[in-house]
C-alpha cells in the first residue's frame, strides 16, 4: 500500500454520515474521519463542520492490516499546524515530564537495601 500511518495528505470529502466523513484520497482509495477526530472539542453535527466536495488536509491514524480500511484525522493535522505556528514564534518550548528527583527509587537503591531487608526478614523468622 502506498500510504502509511502518520502520513499527511490532502483529500476531498465524498460523504457525511452521523458517525464520520468519508474522504477520497485518490481515485481508488477512501478513508474515514471518525466524528471524534474532526476537531478538538465536541462535534454534534458534522454537516455544520464539513461539506461534501470540500478539500481537507488529513493525517492517517491507522490502516487495518486485513481489510485496508484507513482511519483519518483532521484534529491531528490541526494540532500539528498549531504546534508549528507556536514554534515559529520562537516561544520557549521545552518538553516537560513529571518526575521527582528527590526520591531515590530504582534498581540501584533497591540493590543497596537488599542486604538490610534480608537481615530483617531473617530476624523476624528467628534465624
């Protein structure tokens, strides 16, 4: 298959259903944008958001291995574009991860306590 997960494409909306919109990627390939992937936030009616024949920019979220169904997202493309705009404005972006450097957890600290724990266990057993 010439498409891959994460690929950004342009397509044309060919149909709208209550659960999502069908997008033609080329003459022989169609994908589905689920209603939850249309935009950030709640979408109650796709007809207010999308129109048949409109060209949209989408990101491939998943391709089912057995039947070749393609899941698309407008929301992911929107997020990618927003991040690029913010990065272009030279904001001070840093990846932040929750961590607590004050705690000494990990394999090294466990190995250092192992002898102490074994001695305590033996004392409790009376050996």
